[in-house]
C-alpha cells in the first residue's frame, strides 16, 4: 500500500528540539489496537504500517501522524501501527497537544486535515 499523504500538513510544530525523539526498530508495534492511548505521534523517520483487525489500511511515511484519535477522544486505539523499517517518532501528550494548538492554531487544522484524508480513504473502501 502506498504511503498516505500527510494532507499537505507538515506538522512542523512537532519538529522541535525540545520534544524527545524515540527510536523504534523495524517490526515493533508503536501502538496496539484496543489499548488505551494518551499520546499521538509524528513519524520523523522511517515507514510504518497501519493495521485494523490485522489488515493493512495505510502506510505512513516521514511527516505523517498517528494516534491522534485516541488522544482527542480519550478512547482506545482504533488501529495497530507497526514500524516496517527503523523509525524515529515524537510523542505528544494532551498537555503538549493543547499547548501547540494555542501556540499554532494551524496545527489543529493540520490534524483535522489528516483525519479527513483518512476518513475519506476509509469511505472509498466501503
């Protein structure tokens, strides 16, 4: 499956030196469907596969985000995201999420655009 477009969203607000980078080896699950989630992530380097009930639904490349749904609605993860090559990710908890929205209102718009791209892609599959 081809990498999804980050909906022209660059998420530059997350690419900051004060936000720690986590390294994730290929084959590792970064989030697991059904688990409680309190962070969203920016994929700085590498590629990841999004799986729903074991089926691949999306591929994320550098600059893409994942985990935003569970952060926003404080629910469980709707998908599993697996590193398909070594990755570097930046985690963002609710406090930082709110701070970024206040500091950079376009960040919220970029997150909404990414959600819309995913929703439209899922609608095409139905």
